[in-house]
C-alpha cells in the first residue's frame, strides 16, 4: 500500500511539474506612450478589465503579424482569451491620447523581462475605421508607419523608440504596437487609442 501511495505521489508531482514547465512564459512588456489599453487598465484609468489589470505585460501571442499572429477581433488581446476585455471596443469609449499627425514622437514600452528582439512595429487604423468594433487587419493600414529594428538586442526596462507619427490623420484612431521577439515564436501586442 505504501508503495502505491508513494508511486501516486511521485506521478502527481511529475505531472504537475510537466504542466508548470510546459506552460508558456508570462508576458513581459506593454506600451505606455501612447498609453495602451492594458496600461489604462493597470493604472485604474479604466476599470472592469479583468486579469489584465494585474498583468499588463502579459499580452503575448504568435508572432508574424500581419500574415500570422492573433485572429481578427482578438488582436488587442494577442489572441489570449484571458484578456478578451482588451478586444472589447467599449462603444469607442477607451481613453485616447492626443497626438499631432506627422510630428515626431517618442514611443515607450515598460518591460518586466527583456527578450532578444527582432523589432518594434507600429500600425495605425485607416481613415473611416469604426472605433466601436473590434480591431481587424482590414482596419489597419497595410504597412507599419514605423519599424524600429533591434537586431537581436534586448531592450532596457523602459524602452523608447523615436519616430514620426503618420501624416494626414485626424480624429479617433488606434495604434497597434507589436514587439517581435527574436528567440521565441511569440510577440507582444499593445493597442493604444489615440486622437489626432
């Protein structure tokens, strides 16, 4: 009987270990300027955000955007159902950062763990985008307006990238930031509601 109990305990411990070590790594970064939806949830500007309020750095999903990555309608959550509140357009009522089209801007991300990085890319919605609907690829301009190559370097805890905001935009838009990791199959996603 003692052998059976010991074997069962060892088997359970091995099973738990396998689950723990097979689970994906926790996320490690999010956009803070312009303020991302997860940043607004984490600092209490927006409430009712669910789990993302406690782990804004965790919006991790498959890399390869826009050809691959999260499905349409689940881009802001990185395709992670635990953070589906980020995909909810809230009737177009997310707080928006005011920006000037065509101006220079310092983009910022806060990191809790640094990864070897391919690049940071920033996309903007097309004119006529409906902020009351979940984000799809068809809502975004085909090419990023800014890509900051990192060539495998690890970003610092507070990463900044300089770039020019898209020209000719006015009114409400959304900027999608994608932090593509060089040494994993994933990227981190951050949707920032803005007003030009």
